[in-house]
C-alpha cells in the first residue's frame, strides 16, 4: 500500500509545538513528508515525550514554538511583584524601565543571554494582565491622613459648639475649560484618523458654596483673568453668577 505524501515548505521556526506533534503522528501512520530536513524531524522525535506532555496541558490554540524558555521566564512572577510594589507607590513604569529591570534581575540570578525584546514584553504583559495607560489626575498626591483625622475631629467640634445643619457650610472650587473642544467626534469610515485643532487651555475657576441642609445655596462665583469679560458685557448687573478678577500675588510679579 502506497503511503501518502505531504509537503510542507515552511521554515522550521514557523512550526508550533502542536504542529510538530501532529507531523510526528502523521509519520507514524505511514505518511511520507518532504520539505522538512531529516535532522529537524529527528530532533522532534527525540523531544516527543516533552511535546506530548506540553500539548496535553495547553489549549488547542496555543502557538508556542519552542520547548526551551528563556531563563527570565522563571522570574516573571518576581518581576510582576516588583512591578505591583512600585505601582502601589505611584511610580511610573514605562516599557524601557521594565525591560531594564528584567535585565538586572536576570543578571542578578546569573541567567543566560536575554535581550528583553518587544516580543518578550508583549508576552509578559499578556500573561500578567498588564496594559499601557496614560497617567491622569493627582489622586496619589492627596493627603490621606488628614481626611481620616477630620472624620473624628469635625463631629466632635459640631457637638461641642451645638451647630445645626443650617449653620455648617461647605465651599469648594473646580477648574472649567471654557474654550475646550470635545475630544471625541463622529467621522466617516473613509478616514482612519480625525484631525483636530490645538487644545485650548483657557479656563476659569468656579466656586460653589452651600450649607449642609442645602436650604441656602449661594450663586456660583467665576474667577477669571479679564476685568470686564466681553461675554458678560451686558450681564454685569443681572447675571446668575458672581464674577471676580483673579489678581496676581506680589510674589508672582
């Protein structure tokens, strides 16, 4: 009975471990292969037990190509713990710094040659559930001790002075970009990007004040750089908000 002949002219480096095991099984069934060097087939047969063990423990869509792993993979968990520790402190960890940490860690443990390539970084991020994000806000700069202390001292002060909710006021301020365009827009599918203008950073400060019960709410107060804003030209005496000029401090001059 003639055996089947199948040809595979791919590079020997393009076969996944599951592809290698599948080819070995087809050879066992009597098929003849061409396009793969005999020395490569011999290496696969020599490592067949390891191939079967690995393929039995992974999913069918696994694309790993080599049994031998870089020594740095042994320390992926240690690198991830270091990464988590630094992020809890708020330290930015961009890709170049993470690569340097991986190289230092491997050198410390006396591992083999490792280049910390983009491919390794991509696999490490996927395995550890890490993705790049832009740092936003200033939450990590906030004082976390004072609020906890305030939670106990303020109720004691209210009780001592016998204050009601009508007598307790809260005032806070926030920034408002008055000329900032939206950052997202609808665009035709024929465009791959949506061109835009330079971001306008002109802003005013908005202050709001009210008592605890909400019965007495002061009108909003705007603080800007113009003494007489043109937009409020005809509303200076009849407007729903207060407006004040932001005067420069002497130490800023």
